């Protein structure tokens, strides 16, 4: 969810924080009101909200600064906007021409169907339901090809991340894991990531080589955006940070714990 685009309150608070950060520590609510096109009274109410939420620190009537918590919140909003703008840019570019893999031999100017397979965009000469376009060049099966004049939507849904929570070293690490239970939770056709030495050792003990041990969250979030589901084996102490990244990207996830009997899912 892009909070700043869906919530006017958050958007205005963000703009006020930007003004405080760039013009502070001395600020004049009248100037902020003029800049944002709202009343000074509205600015005053927003300032009170920001103070109550610990996003700013008030020094006196005309002086305040963005707090550490406020900076963290602003950075979170900026990350969301950056990701949204990046996706929007790709979408706009794709309206003109996008790259795909030729599933069949294609001729220049041929009408093709676009579809997602294993997270990758393919173009086929077999006309089916879904998005269609025109091939910019000719291509042999397996080659990359440009597609223009795209109409319709590529039919695919986002993937889901399954998090398998394992004990950290303070809780006994891999020695406290029921390896048979872990093995039963690993699906062969899904990529597996390992966060934490304990997770890596546990996977090695069941002869599973993880696909990712660096940049795990980022890589598997991108996979989910392309329609692929995956598994992340993660130590207890790293769970909260992992979930925050997944939630920030609006990805469905499920937690299967090997440290207790609870099970959590978010649809």
C-alpha cells in the first residue's frame, strides 16, 4: 500500500515534515500553510499530531525539528514512493515496448499473446486470452524480442512468502530443530533463502542448498512481485525485520514456526 497516495492525512504530515527538515529549526506556520495551500489552523493541528506521534520535537513556539522516529517514518514513505515510481515507470515503458522471451518462432509484425511463466514474460504466436501485442522484430524460440502496441493485462497474481522460523543460537540453534519437520515444510519447486547461520546449517543438515543467503528478503520479494512463491528460513531474532520488509511491499506471507506450535498467516 502506498500510504502517501491513499491517505491525505499522511501526505500532508509528510509535506510538513519536509518543510520542517528543509526550513527548520525556525518555522512559521503561516508560510507552511501558504506553501501547502491549507489554513494556518490546519497546520497547527497537524503540528500537534506530529508532536503527539513523536515525529517532531518542539523547542518553542517557532522552533522544532524532525525527530529520529520522524526521519525513519519519512524514509519509509520515500522507499514506498520510490518502489511505486519504479513500477509505474516500467508499466509506462511497457505500454510502448517491452522485452519478452519468444516461446515460439515469431515474425516481425506478428500479433502475439503475452503471459508469465516462472516469473518471466513470454510472447507466443499461439493466440490466447490475456494481453496481446505486436512483435517489433522477428525472433527464434528462446530469443529476446520487443513487443509494442500492448493491449490488455498479463494474467498473473503475486506470489506468497512462507517464513520458517528457527531458533537462534541463544535458543539452541539448529540443534533444537526437528529436522524432519523442517524437511516437510520445504517445497522442491520453490526457491529457498536462509537468514542466519543457524538457518543455513539446518538446511545443510537436510541436504538443501539455499538459493539465496545474501539479500534474501529483497530477492524473494522481487520474486513474489513476479508471481513466484518462495520460502525463507529465518532465525527468531531476524523475523521482525523480515516481516516489516515484506509488509512494506504488500506481499502475502505465512509463518511456520519450529520454535513453538503457533502458525501465523496474512492473506
